[in-house]
C-alpha cells in the first residue's frame, strides 16, 4: 500500500471512528447501507478535493479496506496456525 493510500484510508477510518462511535457495526444491527451514510460526508469531501465521483472514492475505500482486512486475517491465521493443526490439538486433549 502506498503512503497516499494509507493517508486516504486512515482519514476515512478516523472519521468513521468518530462519526460511528455509538453504533453497532454488526450488519444485522446496523445495515451496511446505513453505515455508509455515516461515511458520506468525508467521502464527499475527498471527492471534491480530488475531483472524483463519490462512487469512485467509495470503491477505492472498499478496495483498500478489503485488502487490509484480508492481510489482518492472514496474519491472524499465521499467528494461530498451531491451534489449527490437528496434530497439535491432540497434544492438548485431556
């Protein structure tokens, strides 16, 4: 991820942490469409600054957020690989 992409993603994430601090991010509680409405102001601001369509800002945000989420999941799985190994699980059975 480039430095520009990090700044972009961090800007939206910081805004989301403030604007959505009191809502439950579980999509069954707060639908994704409603969560995205909370992000609309910062995305419109970025779109205006970069002369892009809001939709393009949204797509870029979702692409970067998905990449970060996949990387975090990969790191998590690597950290806990021993727990997923059936031969290791047998050693800990009582």
